């Protein structure tokens, strides 16, 4: 149940809350925040029944649970259902999720408004609905979400082509955080016009991509809809995608309670088609919600990091004049967008002209929106201004230092230790064909040979003239020799760091470490793998099987991600079982992997490089998981099989909201499984405790079908899939 605050109890409760319940957010103290601000924040959180999750207590793993709510798509019937319906739809990349913020009122509620006369049309429309402003909901969820969930929300919002938070208010309009960590996981692709002929493209983490950055803000209650104009700028002609929420949308006229001070960001990414692209290069756009006079910290930050800032206004009063006068270099970075209304236009323009004269402001930097000009025509004029304005570019990543200088908090500063550990770990990694042999020696030739020997011991296909028993003994002897070599393996510093950070009991620190590791390794691999893909395409067109085989192996050897370190950890455990020196030291590793499985991380079942299943490792991990869930581990296994790049991972991600890797930045081989809890309300009906999703690398594409052993690989993979109908560890 939410909190109900009334009278003196409300005041007493908030005073107590200031001391205990609400710890200070990063970068400021509760004492700097007026009591009324906490009241507004708590009122909304209580209304949505999110107060128990504030701050940062709502975990991503809880949303992966399969229950009746997650399997139904019923309309929202109460305010308390709004956050969960929004999140469930968003994780499935349903762009209609923003419509879940309102629901029809009951007949009794409508009768209360029968005596209202001369209602504004927007108010009349919204009087039939109840709910919250979509921006208030987004701010509330980000304030309550943990670091992993923040990233997932931002990623899925971006995939739905929504704007995402850049500066998040803490409930006090002048206190906010730069959401750098929340945006770290967003990867985008685009084709600038200089790559149109070659059909190449650029792929990068969006916070690392260098591009012009334009800010849109407003003075006071400007009658011109800034967000609606922005949507038109980012659309073409009569097309209009609602990237930014505005007052013409459902729920857009509801009063914002906590979202003023929010800064959203989105990106325009060209497709390499000059007749369709609005801008030839990628461009970032930021949108400050509310009056800049009430969000000076955000406005100051945006002005300093932006290529140009567009200020929407009707007139300029004395206080706003002082704010503009305090800015430096207004002649090149500041543009005034003035709404020239028929009523009071003379007085308003006098105030604008006075400011222009005082600040020596060029008239070319003032754009008037006259009453007779529609938004489509006016947005085209703004597009021309953007194209011809300064071409300076920046990255969101580089804004961290400026945010700290201005006293803003940064969401990822709490992960500095994990970031430093990862940077130290990967600094010596060079993206080349033998990087795995250097970093992960147990996955080298000995492991692949051992896998071949184990298969041959079962098949005995190449015995030749030798007797079967004699041949089998030879195979076993060679296996023994390889295992003796593996016993001499010494933990590298990188693997020590990986195991130590993965084994920590602090889940948040572990999550930070693993995500930083993924980000750093992907960044190292992306450019090299992109060049290899282009070479492979050329070889496939020429049908050069030999070159294709070499490139395919190089691609496999070059690909390096967290899943390979997880594989190495499993091999270390298997080696420790036949080594008296390490058998006790590594006994905790299956428990570590089981914890990660329960937290939504995928576990490799089939080694894609060696086509081998580390049976003892997988068995012991599942047994540990069986213990951790109280021996209640009845499983329903769902597998997917198909040709490479046919959308198998995307299908599972969309259906269940999970995170199987789908980026083209790396090559993923093998088969992976993810555990999803079944809610108590469905366990009896389904007779299962968990749903296990198994994703595979896919059958060979027509291009790869020319390679040697391609059909054998496909048969092995299909056989593995058919045998994965597990009912418990």
C-alpha cells in the first residue's frame, strides 16, 4: 500500500523521512531540498506505490519473472498498475507503452465533474481519464531503479525511438544527475553521406560518438510547443514521430509534478540517402523541461556543452534578461525562437528588442514564429539554421568533467573502482587473431584437441587397422597427457581480477564490473570485426572458400567478450577437479555462476569454438542453483533454432525482455541459457519453477555452407537442441 499523508502527521513524517528514510542522492544533501519538494515527490511515489523502492531499489531481475501480469496485456485499471504495465511493455519494445500512463475513470468519477462549465477542450478530454503525466512516470522510475534497470529502460526507450533522460532531477529542480551510466549501453548504427557509395556504416556506443549537440529550452510559459517543434524538426514533411512527449499527446496536458528540470536527449542518425536524410551527419538534440529560471543548473550545463542553444520565448522580462546577460559568447551559440502572437505582440517584441540591443545580439540569431506560419514550414527554417550553424562536435562521455565542475552529480561515479579494475585488466589486450591464446590459454589448441578426442572416443570412426580397445586406449592416453599440461596452468592477473569481482557478495559492484568489462571489450573489438565482416562479404561474393574459412577462423579468434572469460572460469574449474593443488581453491566457482544465472546473466552450455559441452561444469552449476532455490527447480525449456541472422535472439529478447546479445559488433558462438523465475501465481498452473531459454548461434548461412564440416556442425547443433528438454538439474 502507498503512504497516505495528512495534516500534522504528514509534516512529522517528512521530518523523520529527511533523517532516515531518504538517504541523500549523490551530489547533494537532503537539507538543501525544501520540504514541499519532498512532499511532491513522495505524493507521486505513494500514488504509484513506488515509495518502497526509493531510491534505487527496483531491480531489473524482478521484471524478468513470468507471472500472470507479465503474460497478459490487459488495460490499466488503477494507478498502482501503471509503472508495471509501462515497464513490461517497454521491455518488449512496445512503442505503445506510453499510453499505459492513463486509464478511463469510473462513472462515479465522471459524475463529480458534471457541474463544470466552459471546460477547456484539453481539460475536458483528460477529465475522462486518470493517471500520471508520462514524464513524471519516467522520472519516478529512474529515481527508483537500480543501475542495471536504468540502463535497460534507457536502452529500450531508445529502441522505441523515444527521447531518454540526460539530466535527471532529484525532486529539487536545481539538483540533478548526468545519466551517463544509464546511456552507456545504447549502440547505434548510421550511414553518413561520405559512406553512401561504399554502403559502409558506423556503429558505436552513442555516448562515445562525436557529433554536434543542440539544446532546446524555454523562458517562462512560452505559448509555442517546443517539444512539438522538435518532433517536426526530426521528422520529414508531414511525417511526425512523437520522439518527445508534448501537450497534444494523450496525457500530455496533465500537470507535471516532478518532471520539470528533466533534460531529455535523442539523436538523428542519417541512412546515407541524400533525398531522405534531414541532416547528412549524426546530430544530438537535448530538451529541457520547464522554465530555465527554475532549472538554472541544467540550463548552464546545456549552454556550456552545446554547439548551439535555442531559447523559446514570448517575451523577455528583467529576470530573464539578467540570465541571458550572464552568458558568454551569446552571439554565436544562442538563438532566440520568438512566438510572434497577434495579441500583445508589440509589447513583447519591445522586450526582445531591448535585450538584443543591450547584448549586441545579431538579428540573424532571432527566429520569429508568426501566427500564420505552420509548424512544418517553421521547422524547416530551424533545420536550415542547424545545418549552417557552428559545426563543433562533442561526446556525452566528455561531458562528465564539465558536470562535476558545475556541481552536478554523475550516476556512474560510484563505479569508479570497477572501471579502474577493468581498464587495468584490458589495457594489454590487443585486438588481433591470437588475443584469446594470450588472455585465455585454456581455450587454446589443447582444449580443442581434447574436445576432438572425447568425441572420437565415443564414435571410434578413425580406428583404422588398430583394434577398438587399443585405439580407445590411445585416445585416453592422449587425453591424459593434455590434462597434465593443463594442470600446469597458472591464473593470469586478468582472470584473478575477473574471478574476484564476479565472486563478490555485493551484486551492484559485480554488475558494474561486468558491464564495464563488456563495454571496454566491445569497444576494442568493434573496429577490427567490422573490417573482417567487410572482407568476408567480398570473399563470399567471389565464392573463395579458402579465404572465407581463414576469415571465419580469424573472426572467431578475434572476438573477445565477457562470455569468453566465463568460459575460461568454467575450464579452470574443470582443470581444478583433476589437480590436487587447486581443487579446493576453485570449488566456489559453480556457486558464483549459479548466482549470476539467478540474476539474469546467460550461461554458456555449448562452447562455440570447440563444439564441446563442459559437462562437469554445467552439471555442478545447475546443482548449485538447485540448492540456492530450495531444491525447487522444475524446468520448462524453450529452445530456438534457425539460420544465422534470422532474428532468433531478437525474438527471445522481445518475447521475454531478456538480453541475449544481438549486436553486430561481436561474433557469438555456441549455445546459451537464461533462467526466468515463474511467479507464485503461475507455478501451480504451469507446474514449473523456472522457464529456461536456450539461444544458439544458428545454422550456417548459405555463404558459410561452402566451408568444410559445415553440415556436420549444423547436425551437431540440431541434435543438441533436440536433447535440451531438461526437467531439472
